[in-house]
């Protein structure tokens, strides 16, 4: 398999973020991507090891043609001047990544005596507009949650929600033009909570995750939405106790119903899917450690074994958006539903560490509330 084809296969299967995964080279080797030009492996390794791939993906999805080409030219120059690679080899590797991202529609094969890896700028290979560059990557993804949740984007879907197109794409399970990282902006007022009544950016965090958890009683297709940042600040309980866990907390019985009211006013009750948790139906809930961090907790030497009550009621899988872009979990200080000990609940610091805090703590600048909901 050609290098550019192998890279495209990896992106289709695992998403763009996999280009920065340490397993990338193993997959490419398994696909025999370096059989034609073994030296290209060193160039791809150099690109993947630094910030280059991340910037390539950003430019491909966020910038226009001119900016993308400017960056790839500078990348090739850096690989030659700083990395010591042959110019033709650097060009072939970078253009192969561009092909995989959908920026080029083909790459001419090198000749017998020269390594010609020219960009197809005038023969119809390159997209005709900046929007074409942005849209080309997402066009690779077939319909369905399993594929779409492997991609990270960042498109404003507010108008699509307002028009009803987004709900149709959720309802039929295609999730057409919906990817993790996309967002909807709504004004949300939480009754009895000061400082709300403001615009909130809700990120598409994952797709159809509750369908696989029978205890939740969910049978409809849905998108998991999470506020980009905590919406307000408060405590889990008025006193430092975790008796009864999250299910018995003041947060769950007082603040979550108030937040649910605010969500219903913003999105419409018909667009919020009810699920069974904590002994009652809910339309919103605090996230768990697993939803934010997956199987491993970063920082401070903490592990799941340090927590007295790990919350598995919503499953144990990390939300796709936090896997694809860990930086999105670093948005302020906020509570999670897991119990740490008799007086504290799980907590996320603004540096992304998963730790804990006393249940009654309610700092104006910290102790945020960042619940998830299921959108239909």
C-alpha cells in the first residue's frame, strides 16, 4: 500500500488525532507503507514526533488554501534544513499527509531517476476553495456514530440545530455533518443561581454512548453535549459528607433539576433525552472520572483505587472529545460524581488533573458545574 493511502486509511479508521499516536508507525509498517521508499519512515516519524502534524491538521481544517500551502512549504524547508532530509523525500512525506487529509486528490509517483512529488495545484487535484479544503476531510467519514466519533472538528452547528437538520441527522443515526468538537451556542438561565442567563457553548462530546448501557434505558440515537466551560459554581453538599454518594447529594437533587430546567428552556424539552440514573429519570448529570479521563488518571499520582466510590453508572468509557483533544477537559475547576472518601468528591483542576475536593467547598472562582446531557 502506498504511504499516502495507508495514512488515509488510518485517518478513516481512527480519526485525525491518530496521526499523533505513538502506534502510528506500527500501523503504517503493517500496511507496508514504506516498502517503496523506506527512508520515508524517518521523515514521517519526524513529522509525527513534533508539533507538525497537529499544525497540519489545524491548518487543513481552520485555514484557507494560501495559509495551508504556506505552512506545508515551511514544514518541508524545516525538514530539509533542520532535519537533514533530502528535499524530494521531505516533499513526498508532507504531500502524503496532505493527501490523507484530503487536501490533494493524488500525488504523482516518483520517476525512475528523480523524486518528483509535486503538488497538484493546477490539474484539478487541489480543492477549489478554502471551504473545500475544510469539508474534504469530513467527507471521508461514512454515516454512523462509530466512524464519526473518531474525528475531531469544531464547527458551529447552532444554525443546523435551529433549522432542524441536526436533529434529523441524529434521529436517523447517520450523524451526517456532526462530529466531536462541534458546538451549539445557547443562552442558559439556571433558576436560583446567580451569574447564569448567559451564552453557553455546548460541545458535541460523543455520539450514541448511552445506547450500550442497558441500565440507562436509552433506545434513541443521541449526541452527548457538555458545556465548554463550567456554567456556574457551587458545592456538592452543604456539609463535608459523601453519604449516599452522588445519588443522595444536594447537587443531584437541587442543582441538577434547576440546570435541567435551563436546558429545556434553551433547547426545548423535546430535544433532551431522558435516561435512568441515580434512582430516577434525568436529563442532565455530572460527568464521571471515566467519562473525562478514561482508564488512567493524569497527575498527582492518583489512581481509581484511591477513590472509595468509583462511579460506573454511566459506563466506563471516555467521551470521544476528551480522547481526541485532552485540552478540552482542562476548562476550569469542576466537580465529578465519583466519591473520593467520606468527605470529598472527585474534581478536575484547571490543569486537567483528576483529584478531589471537600464536598462543601464552593469558591466563586472554582468548584464549577459542567454537566452532560443527551441531545436528540
